[in-house]
C-alpha cells in the first residue's frame, strides 16, 4: 500500500518499517560533501561504501519501484528497505528523526516538495539529466525533483459493479460505495477531491462543489473508509475507488485484468506528479543522491513507465510498444488537466483536511 499521494503535461503514460538495525550517532557516516563538488563517479564510490538506501513512501507496488530497487542492488550493491507512508508523514519523519535518521529518500506529492524545503529537511542534488527535466518540475537548486506524473482515475471491481461509472455524474447517480482514501495526509486522495471539483465546475480556490458532492455521498453512507490498496481490492473490500491511473492499471493487472476496469472520469480529472526528496539528515546521503540519479536516468524512467506512470523525461525517451499497449486510450484524458493556479491550490490543499472533517465526515 502507498498512502496514496501537481503538473503541466498532457498525460501519455498513465509507495515494513525501516531497518530495525538502529544506528547510533557514533555509527553515522560523516556528513556528505556538497553534491555540486562531487563527480558522479565519486558519488557512486561513496554510495557503494554506504551500501544501502532506506526509502519512505516508495514501496515495490507503487509505480514499479520494485525494479528500481532491484537495479540499484544489482548494479551498485545497495541494500534497500522501505517504510510506506503519506507525503506529510514523510516530511514529519525527516524532521523528527534528524538526530538519528532512519530514512534517506522519499517520494512526495508535488505540492509537498516546497513544503519539505520550507521545513528545511531536504538537501539538494541535481542529476546529470537535469537539463531534460522541465523547469516547472524541479526546484531551481535541486531540493526536489518530479520524476513522474499520473491522472486521477476510477477502478471498479466488476464482481461488485455491474455498470462501471464513466464519470463523476455516473458515480453520483449509482448506488455504489466510493473509496477515496485518507484526505488528511494522502496526495492521491487530495487530488481525487480536486479531480471531482474540476468536473463539478469548481476551481483550485473554491472546493465547495466537491465538498457538497462528497457530503451527499456520506449522507447516503456511500463513502467507504477502507484504503484503496492492492490488498483491499484483491479481498473485494472496494467497489469503486479513486486512484492514480498508474496505480489502477497496476492493481488491475496484478490481480485480474478481467475483474477490474480502470477509467478516467469523462467529466473532469487532474494530472499531477510526485517528487523525490533527499533527507537533509540522511545516514546514506550519497546512496540517496545515486538513487535520484538512477530514477531520472533512461533506465529508471522506463522502470516507472512499466509501472504505468508517465516519466518526467518522456520527451527524451522511447517507450516500448508493449508498455504503450497496456495503457488507457488517449481519448479518455480529454477532460484531464493540470493545476492552473498552484498558489491557490497549495492554500486549499492545506485547508482540505479540516474542511473534509467539517463538511464531509460529519455526515458519516
């Protein structure tokens, strides 16, 4: 399960506790040299010496991180362990554990990159592919870098749903229970609310249409509290869930491609993305730099594509035909769009957990 976790690109391709081996302050490696002073060869050498990478919010089942961790182990000898958590939890963990960090790198929703920088819990690293990453997808100093994007979709279990909703209007007019996820901390859930708001004529600054929509579902007892995870889908605990397209397609194919249907809501959706952040206090800082380097390399970007995510460097890549064949028809993305007013959305996103509690959950 990834505690389900914003952007400017038309969609084409649609994260176990940390190691229990607690390292004391005396065991911690010396602070990393400024990344800008090191060559890639020096970073690789130092990463090999560190020997491991501890991630948060980057589990095997999310956007095909599994292949990236396997490649880093095979090519550089990096042992890996992930702790699955939300974007907000990742940043809080970096801050809380600064004296004895258990995480080196994380993957957060795009609006959380600037928050991590504001909290002063990240360190910069610009990969060698820096110039091929759009300016809107990276912090100018390299403190956060978006690696991939996705679009909010529905995934429906056809064992429970006889008429798969193709739009937010279809969903509202059905009797199905809808699973959104944790709006208090998960970017996937937060973006699901924004997607509905777009479909209903709302803006980044005014979430009233979506609040009214979900409040009505809550009054009908149709708002399910179960997490829209792979395990819960497989167990049949979800009728219709709001997820990223890359998650929906991945879950569909992992469980049973005939059992699940994934669709982009035809009346509106949002396209957004996820950024890597390197912990300012990482015990394996060079391994974290190398991990970001690999994620933004051709091989790392294609790993994400095989996980149904849209690589941020897609204009510089050739996507294999067999990967393209597994994706949704481009026509489904006609009403999907990126965030138009990022400043307004950042403000609304911060207020959303309280608003959700006051306007929606109170009706459960």
